[in-house]
C-alpha cells in the first residue's frame, strides 16, 4: 500500500512545482503583486486603526461619512465624462497627455457648477438625505472639492499605469492612507465629530501632490497640450462619454446608493453598521481586485491591439481571486460576530450579524470586478452599457422594499446583487470566448 502511494506523491510534487512556476512566470501576476503589496499595506493601516476609531466615533458619524463617500463616488463617475478611462489607450504619450488634460478640465467645470448648486440648495439637500439636524452645512460645500481631488488622482494614476510604474502607484497609495490615518487619529483625540471627512480631504490632497510628482518624473508634460489636440482626442474617444458615461453613472449609483437608501429609510446609525460590514467585506476588493483590474486594463489592451491571446494570463488571476473569496466566506460565516466585536466592541456586533448576509454578494462582486476592465480593453463599452442599465434598474427596485425592516431589506439587496453578478459573469465569458475563437484560424 505504501509503495503504491509513492508514484502519486511524486506526481503531486511535480504538479505543484509546475503550478508554482506557472504562477511566477505570469507577468500580469507579477505586475499586480507590486500594486497589491502597496495596497495591502495601505489598507492594513486603515483596518488596524478601526478598533481605535470605532471607539471614538459613533455609528452615526460613520454613517454620515459613508453617505459623504457615496456622494463623492457618484460625482466621480461622471465629472470627467469618462475620458480618464481612455488615458492608457493612445499609442503616443502626447495624445495621452491631452486626454488626461481634457479629463481634468471637464472635472473642474463639473465640480464648480456642483459647488454653486450646493451653495444655493444646501439645506434642502440635507433634509432630502435625512442627515441629522446636527450635520454642519459647510461639510456639503467641500464635497465638490473632495470629488475633484479624487478625480485628479485617478487621472494621474492612469498615466502611471500606462507607463507601467506600478511601484509608484503602490507608494502613492501608502502615503495617502498614512496621512489620512494620522489625521483621523488626531481628530479622534480632540473629539471632532466630522473628523473622518476632514481626514479624507487631507489624505486626498497629499495623494494628489504625491502622484503629480510621480507622473512628472515619469514623462508627463503638458507642453504638447492644446485646445486643438484636446478637440482631436475628444472626437477620437467620444464613445466613452457617448456610451459609457450614463452606464458608469448607473454602475456607481448601484454601488453607492444602498448606504444612502439605508440612511434615508432607516437612520445614520444603521448606515454606520452597514458601513463597517461593507468595509471589512470589501477588503479583498480594495486589496486585490482594483490592483488586478489596473494591470489587466494595460495588458489586455496591449494584447488586443496586437490580436494576441490573453486567456492564459487570466487563469492564475481567476485561481487567486477564487481562493481569496472562499477564505472570506468561511471566516465571516463562522467567526463574523466575533471579528466585529474585536474590531469595534459590543456596539458593532450588529455589523457582524449583517455581514453573514452580505458576504455572498461581496465575494461575488470581488471576483467579477477583477475582470470588468476587459470591456474597456476590448472596446466593448456598448455591451457593458447595457448591463449597467440592467444593474441600475435592479438596484432602484430596492425603493419598493423601503417598508421592510432593516435585515429583510439587506436580504433583498444581496439577492439582487448575486443575480446581477451572475449575468455579468456570463457576458464576460461569452466575450472572451468569442475573441479567443476568432484567433484560432490566424494562429493556425
């Protein structure tokens, strides 16, 4: 019996060696690992601070902060008219610099108009969102500034991705998170209720300054930028605002509206409990999916332009994200309430209970979101637009369940999410399969 097992273990050893070498040889995986390493450290700083911050800031404060970030996320989806997604696509750096400049111009103008609207209608906006009466009106005034800073960073970050400067991207994330965390601790110690929002603004400002320095050191120059050239790239990449603006807005709303709905239909405290569950469950999405998707955008664009196969590069990514998802599901299902109690104390056990409901949609989202940049890389924006319309309508259907209790509302939300991600997965598989099949006659 013992002798009969020897060949099996030898074969297992060979297979493991092949598997390890296969992962290590993947250029995409190596590039993503650089991004992930910086992102992991940056997110760990934030996560390790949670036990401290959750004891100084109330669930209501975190609920308001969640609404603030959701509003900025929605603005970010439309302010640059989606031209930032096209920064990595031009063949020349001159065209790319003009696309970047065009994105920043639109973002500035959009947020300037938004600031004027907030200046006039600020109090009505607070009432509509069901924010507490203690919510200071000046906080609304800085939302356009926060959105512009986010968008500026995003545009400059795409330049670094274009130049394959993934190490610089990682350093920027680390500096941003570190500065924000220092500010959060400082505001917590002086008991500043809206310190979370002010800290975000400080972190974003430092982040923009850092990434600007990095991009200039990596070839970004505005000498070639002109109105004529911006007009040229506007026409060349007009499909992005034409076919991706509204879908991207709907997609972002689909992700950002739930905490706004919870704050409006229930309370800022409930939104705070949802925020912590969402934060912890989104760790894989923040640590891995974003990094992988950035690298995939560059790599798949390159392969697609050359009419080359990229399916082999996707396989190790699929394996990694699937294993991470399984670990997260097991951890939350068996230890969810204990984990949240350790993080925030007895006050936040409710977040642990609802995380057991939410984990299924968040892990599915993590897997699928890793590969959604394929739509941009393969110029299938119209297809993705149709899906975003479907997803947006599905999320809006939550309005019909506002009379349900909080837990029942969350269950409906998770069910909607799972169905939508299943549809998106099917679409991605279909698109990639058709492309790979179209290459066979050429390769043969």
